[in-house]
């Protein structure tokens, strides 16, 4: 579980990140979860977006479902965008404040 200080630190890092995960009319398929899992393993912090016109789920629902499926944590959800974080098992690049 992330503290509010850690969450704020991760939000500040996420500002510079590009959106790499798009959830569209296919919803939360296994393919999207696999992409998120792979991206989290490489980057630790990813930004995703729900296409509001075509996606059957909200950005909050998508972020929480992906977090459950990938073992990550939801850092923030704003509008149609969300940020997920999962610490790497080896060679973690992001050092969280205590």
C-alpha cells in the first residue's frame, strides 16, 4: 500500500511519462492486461487512457481492474487517464520516499 507521500512522488514522475496504454471499444481484454503487465515489468510506472466515446468501462474501473490483474497499484485517475505502479523485483529504478 502506498502512502500519500509516495503517491504524490509517483504522480510527479508520471507527469513526464507518455501514455502507452489505450483501452478502447474492446474493453479490458486479456491482451490489454498482458500489455500492461509487460510495460510495468519494464518501466514500473505507466500511464494509460480510456477512450471515453467507445470504451464500455470508466477510467476508474479500468485502472482498478488492471491493477488487480497485474498486481500493481493505482496511483491516480484523472478524467480518462490513469497511472499504475508496480515495483520491479530486480533492479528497481524508482526509489520511493518513506
